[in-house]
C-alpha cells in the first residue's frame, strides 16, 4: 500500500467544504492533525483493543472528510483488526499508521 508521490490528503476537498480562506483551511488542517496525533497516541500506547477500535474509527471518519485516503484505509484496517481481536495485525499496522500521520503533517507543513 505505497502512496509515495501522491498527496497525503486532498486539499481541494477542504476548499470545497470550508471555502478558500487560508486561515480557516490552516485551522482545519491543524485540528485534523491534532486528531490524527491523539488517535495515533491512543492506538500505540494501549493494548485495549476496544480503545484502539474507537480511536481508529474516529480517525477514519476525519480522514474521509478531508480526503486523506491512505490514512483512512490504514485507520479502517486498524479498526477492523481491533474489532476482530487481532492484536498481532493491529501492531503490524502501527508503522504504516504512523507513516501516514507523518505524511499528512508534512503536507500541512508541520514537522511530525
């Protein structure tokens, strides 16, 4: 699931939803990034699969809204694995999850 070269999220989708005001877009991007980082922290710092599934579900929805397709796919895979009680698969997806959060941060222009 390599997405190198493609944008981490679709900024045009943000413009469509929120208009073209750079200040508003920057705020939406910052809030999304905060959501992504909180979810990443929740997912990596617990073994509680119910907590992991909820965090992944929240991030899946937020990612879909801003057009972060790759991150949405990873969040969905984490959620599915957690709901299936597959801790091994959840752990295996951590690296990919963190990588996609960093790609979003880079596109927003913030160091992860």
